[in-house]
C-alpha cells in the first residue's frame, strides 16, 4: 500500500511538472512570436515609401516638436512629425533621464539634432509612421512590452496650425478580438526648433514591417549604411 501511495504521489508530481513546463513554453512562445502576426498584419499597411511626402506642412507647423499643454498631467513624451511620414518621440538631454520632466520640458528654438538623446535608444524612444486624411492624423507606432512588440494606433485631430488633439488610442494585443481602444482628450502644442534630427535615425525607419514596399526598405537600408560610412570617415 505504501509503495502504491508513493507511486501515485510521484505520478502527480510528474504531471504537475509537465503541465507547468507546457504552460511556461506556451507563454514564452507567445511572447517571442513573430511580429506582426496574422492578427496584427491587417493593421500594418500604407507605411513608408521612397520619396513619400505627406504635405502635412500645408496644414500644420512641423519645423519643431509637439508637447503637452502646460496644465496637462497626461503621460506622453514630446514628438516630431516629418513630411516623409515619420513620427518620433524625443528625449531632451537637459532633463537627464527624468521621464516626467521630459514630458513637460518646453524650450523654443532648440537644435534638436544636438540637444536630444540619441534616437537609436529603443528603451527611451518611440517611433512610428503616420498618414493624413482631411483633419485627422493616423499614427501607427509600437512599444516593446512583455518580451514582444505591441502595436499602437493613435488618432490626432488637427485643431489649428499649432495644436493637435489626441482623440483615440488602440492597443493591438496580437490575439484575436483582444484589442483595447481608449478615447482620449489630450492636447499638444507646437514648439518651434532651429533644427531637427534626421528622420532616418528613428528606429521605425529600419523595420521592414513599417515599409509598404520592401524594395524601398532595402534601398533605404543601403543608402543609410553608405551615409553612415561617409560620416564615420569624416570623423577620422
């Protein structure tokens, strides 16, 4: 009887171990799944193209950055919009790594290519691409969350040439029918700058999935590599 009881306990422990291992493997497989997966792919379209020009400057001031209005307590970093369709957050060197200070830091006529942190830092910088339809800007961006990339869709309404209103955000989960959409009412104001960093430096421009035509992506990568070599040779 004792031997039989010990056998049952051993079997129970083994089954528990196998189930736990299966759960861990399934979870990790989900976390490390390819991006975009089949549920996310329909939301990734109309991305970057060679020589793309959104003509956003005809509707909005873009030679600078957009920042939360002074009385806002929302959690959004300043961002730049380029006419080639690039959207990207910036982090000011002046605030160090103070996340709250960065969100509320405002100074006009900065040389942002010199006074912001490197745009290649994927932990600090969020970037994406956008398209314009009438008075609405549709931004497709992403963030690294739970060991994988999570797609985020944003809608901004153009109020006037100096103000944007974030009206909606959707988080694409990567699983069927599990997306979360939130209504927003977050106002941003334009802060002019003397110069901007190159849009080519934002991480999103180097992601194959963000390009509408993969041939354009390959050309961009080759051109960027050549430009980097020229810059490096100039420094020597």
